[in-house]
């Protein structure tokens, strides 16, 4: 007598964007590479009197990140992009950019490069932004379009990816 056949289960896509790396680590890694390069070959990033500009960037970045975090919390959706999203948030900083936290990370890195006068840290923001765009945001957008459909498509038409 043969065993009964088990019904096959339809495999559903995961309820998250299946990111290859957690986004903060992209920028942390880029800053670390910048610090190592600066240690090997120091190059200034700014004139002496511009140190305060870096400080301003850092403060603006932290403010933007906090504002975005608070807005997501208010809408009761997870701030961690590797977890399931429960709502499309379109107010607060999300009315200005679809990725305010990543923009904040980029501004923070630029600010640290200027403030610390480390050209390599400043320049490493470019590959960090490119990696975030290609490895993180592209997957998030695909996931959000799959999950929210027309609602997300409308948002895509109203708000730019970065600024």
C-alpha cells in the first residue's frame, strides 16, 4: 500500500523585502572604509573654517532620521526595513522623500567627513548611496509594489526616491 500524497503548498513571497544587508551597515561599512583610507593616506575634506558645516549636516541628519522614525512609529509600522511593512506612510518626511532615513544616513556620513576633515569618508558616501539605491531601495520598492499595488504606485508618482 502506498502512502497518501501530501498536497503541495503554494510558496508565497516573504512579507518583507528580503534585503541582502541591513541598510545601516552599508553606511557604517562605507564610513569604516573611508576611515581606513584616511589613515593610510590622509587628505583634507574642507577648508579649516568649514568644520561647522559638517556639524550642521550631522544635526540635520539626526533630526531627519528621528522625524522619520517617529512618523513610522505613529503609523504603527516597523522602522526596520527588513521586517514586514503594514502601511504606506505619506506624511511627515515621507511627503518630501520616499527614503528619509537613507537620506539621513547619507547626510550623516557627509557631515562626519566634513566635520572630521576626512575626504575619504566624505567620498565613500557616493558608493554607499549607490549600494543603497541598487541593493536596498530597489528590493523595498518591489516588495511594497507587490504588497500595496495601486496605493504604492500612486505614492511613487507623487514623491521622489531621494529628493
